[in-house]
C-alpha cells in the first residue's frame, strides 16, 4: 500500500511538472490598422491631370496587405503550432514518467507487482487519452485555419475581379443611359410639336414626359451603384479616392461556354465537396468526436458512453450534410451558367436582328424616306442591346470564376 501511495505521489508530481499551459487561440484585438500603400497615400496635385493606372494585380496585392483576417489567421496559426509543440513535449514527459515508474516497480512475481503495474498503466492510459484528444483538436483547428487562409486569399482575388468588371459595366450602363436621356430629350421636342399639331393627346405627351423623368431618376440610382462599387474597392484595398485619382485596368473578360457531361458535373461536385471549408470543418469536428469516443472513459468522467456516441453520430451527420450542400451548390452554379448561356444566345440573336434592321433603316434614311430622329432611335437601340449582351457575359464570367474555383464552387 505504501508503494502504491508512493507511485501515485510521483505520478502526480511528474504530471504537474510536465503540464504546460497552452497558448490562447484568440487573437488580440489590438491589431494595427494597415497603412495604405504609398501610391494611395500620395494625393494628386491640383495641377495634375493624368490619372494613375490601377491594375487588378496591384489592387489584389494592396487588398491582401490590408486584410485583417489574413493577419488574424497568421497569428492564430503560430499560436496553434506552439500548442502542438507543447503537446508533443507533454507526451514525451508522460512516456519518460512511465519508464521511470516502471523502474520502481517490485520485481515481477513479487507481492504488490500486479497491483502497482495495473495502477501505473491506468494512469498512463488516462494521460495519453487526454493528450490524444487535445492533439486532435489542435490539428483540426490548424487545418481549418490553413483552409481559411487559402480561401481568404482566393476570395480577395475574386472580389477585386468582380469589382473591376462591375465598375466597367456600370460605367457603360451610365453612358448608355445618358445617351438615352439625350435622345429622349430630342424625342420630347418632336412630341411637343406633334401635340401642338393635334397629332397626339395630352395624356400621351405626359406619358413621354414621365418616361423621360423616370430615366433621369434611374440615372441617379445607377450613379449611386457605381459609387458603391468604388467605395467597396477603396475599403478592401485601403486606397483612397480611386474614382478621382485612378484609371482602372480594363479586365479581360473571356466568354467561355461551359458544357459538361453528367460524369463531368459529378466530378466537379465532388471537387467542390473536397475543397469546401464547411466540409473540412465538419470533417475535422467528426474526427475529434471519434477520437474522444474511442478514448472513453479516460477523457471524461462527466460524459456517459451514450452521450459520446450520440455526439460522434451527430458530427458524422453534420459532415454528410455539409458534403451534400457543397455538391448541391456546385450543381446550382452549373445550372445558372446554363441559363445564362441560353439568355446570351437569345441576346446575340436580338443584336443581330436589330443590326439588320438598322442597315435597312440606314438605306431608307440615305434615300430620304425616314427622319434622322427615327434612325438615331434605332442606333441607340442597337447600342443598348449590345450593352445588355455584354452585361450578361459579365455575369456569366463572374459566376464561371466561382464555379471553376474549387474553394468557392460549393459555397
């Protein structure tokens, strides 16, 4: 009995000496606000008239440098690595203590040997079980942080690309709308003359006037959308006065039809599931629950066998649901791409039809058969149709980037 008490005392002392306080995983909120790049800090002089070029890559670089989430993930990962190293050190201490205790055991076959051996192994198994659970949690957290870092970087690139293309298209929308308002103003002058001549009613004239007013109000809304895009770009890049001081690089938008076989769609769904952050997080949690369950009853005196079994089962269900969600989201993106491609095909045919009509009207105008105003209306209609077609292609391009990126296909 005295020997057993001695073993217990030695074990307790050794465990206290070997125990390490794991670094806190929470990131200090006192993270310095990143400074804007040198080009952003410098302001244009009033005499300067040439805007600076802001390329997509420069914007991405500035956004990455200013991204607080990436800084947080970096600090968290460093903390996790220290905790993992500390856990390895603790494991070595546990093994060293076991070897030391074994050297103190009575000789095999002597009285007290079996009881002392059993107690020693029980203490060792309990300590290693707790260590295994801690290690599973740390490795799981490290994997999530690593994937979050990759996704954050990829997301910055996608967001910058989206903003550049959206700004380009929005500026075209505003230009087209300005042309429409100008053309409506010309049309309004003709309608007023027709009203004076009694060819149209007052209600019809009011209808045309209201349409012109609506377009003017719509212009303000579209200008507000453009300003919001610039504000978002400034926020993510930490570059000031982009609209005033910079000319944005024109993005190269490639329209590529996406047509996959059923097997190809399934492969893309699986790829989306494999790279999904939600799936990886749920899978890691399921592994932790599995490790905890396997080490019952060493890991917890409060949790029952059935409780740990239920937690493991629920975690496995969550993992399966996350995989199904990722696959569903990937397939939804593919279906939306197909719908956009059909709309683009219809829009292309409409543009061709309007261009053919315009050629016919141009011939009639050259022969003096129609007015210049009627020709101008149709010229604008072609421009508006082309701009609408380009807008659809930009939507397709932005969605295709998401679908082809394994980290975001399942989002």
